[in-house]
């Protein structure tokens, strides 16, 4: 199993550009989530999904969209990038019966 | 939303000594209490967790204690080693949504 994978690892955007961060898992987990981590801080929940076709907002959803068309994939879209979105983004999946969340390696995004 | 506070924010210990980090949370519905270790540039790694129906759990040199009445839980590391140097986060959870504390930077001095 590859676990949770994220692409790209690094990305630089200009203000106003849009892009999609990819996240995939091969563990057949229903629950997936996106977090961002700013320097010197803990992770904050952006959006989450409890299964294909079902998504909901977390603590800091503004400026981001998500969709969940398959169990495996949970992409995060930045609609119009802003410098405040410079951060490291982590995707995670969870097997609800076990509680433990499996984190991907992260995407480091810089918006200039 | 959940209000999570972690103390101390930094901790320096002599190798072989113990380290304790305390996490206070606000949501009485929280039912899962993990601790994560994060090394520079890496993803958070779960090191120990506890569920709301258990008061204490131990795994070798690491232990977690939970006081649900007072809404706090603590991470205990004994016989610290240089490889324990990292940032540690508590992340109490309700309905699988983790709420991270700000982190504690632990430095183990040789």
C-alpha cells in the first residue's frame, strides 16, 4: 500500500492563480480531510469528507473548494491564490473504526 | 469550535530525564485524544492515543493520561533520548475532526 499520497510536493503560485492539490489513498478509507499548517503553528482543518459525494467545511474553509467523486481521491482547489494561503498542506485519511488518521507527506505552497 | 491550549510551548530536558506536556481542551464532546510528533519538514506522526473511556495508556517510554472531568490530558516521556527532540502536538477530536494545539518544542540535551 502506498498509503496517502499528495502531489505536488512543492508549488509556487502568483496571486490570483488557481490550482488543485491532489490527494489519494489506497486504504479504502471513507473519511478524508485537508489541513493547513502555518509556520510555528498546529494544523487547522480546512475541509473534510465522510464518503464519496459528501463534503463539509472545517475551521478555515474560505478560499478553498473540495469534491469527492471517488473513495480514493480528495482534491483541494485554490480558487484565487492569496499570499495568506502560503502554508504546508496535509491530507489525511481515517478508518472510522480505528480513529487513527494517516497523513500524507504534505505540499509546501508559496503564493507571491 | 474547540479551544486547545498546550503547555509549555518549549521544553528543554537533560538526556535521561522525564518530559511532561499538558493539553487543555474545551469541547466536552471530545472522545479521542492523540499526541503527534513532528520532525522538521515531515508529516505529523501519531505516537500515542487514548479514548474517552480510558484514563491512562502506556507504550514503552511514552504514556498519556486523561482527566475528562477537568478536560485535560498529558503526554509523559521517560528516559528521554536525543531522538525525542521534535515538536509535539495534542489534537483532541470530536467526530474524527482533529483540533491541534500550537505545539511544544522539546529539546533533549546530551
